[in-house]
């Protein structure tokens, strides 16, 4: 299905990947009323985790920012699948949650998470502006450097 969001992705030169299969006992997406909740997505590209390790220990803020951007592309892939291929049903990005694998002294969490937040606004315009939490954690599944979860309002 092609709509305005797909056109915008194309204008940005972005192609959504195939949605990743869950690696544990959870579902990738849940629709509850007018909310679509997407489970945390790691920076998967071509079947592998693109950015591994910890921010502040071998992974710089710019690499983390790109990882968060990749995570949001994976969030969009899950959203498209949950919405039967129609991202045009997204009325608003309500919230993003970011988990940054980092050392205890790392403090640039916001810079890293802006990779996802900036892309949300690039894709959805004003409807992409959202509430957000960003949390530093000691590790993530598969040694991923970043994980992003999302909540959307849908039609």
C-alpha cells in the first residue's frame, strides 16, 4: 500500500526493512483502541545488529545516534505490518522510549536518542513530535547499543 508516509519515506531515500521476528515470548505490536504500541526494536540491518557495544566505551555518540535512527526504521516496519501496510493510519507519534547501553559516566543519552526523535519528525512532520524517555542501561539483547520502543495514535 502506498500513501503519504510511504511517499515521504521515499523522498527521504529510506526503505523500511522486513519486520524482525520476536526473539522471546512477546509480540512485536499491540493495538489497544486508538493506540499502537511497538515493542523495543534494536538496530537490525540485513539480519544482523548493526551497532553493538556500549556508548562511552568504544561506541561514540554519532554511531549511537545512527543506531537510534535505525531502531526507529525498524519501529516503522513493525508499525506498517501491524497496520496492514498502511502507515497513513498513524495520526501521531505519542511517545518514544530509548534504552542506551552505556558506561556509568556516559551523559549524552539525549544526543543518541535524537536519532530516533529527529527521524520521527522528518517522517511525520508536526505529528511526529512526541513525549520521550531515554534511559542508560548496562546491557541490551544481543549486545545492541540502542533499543527504541514506540506508541502511536492511529485512526
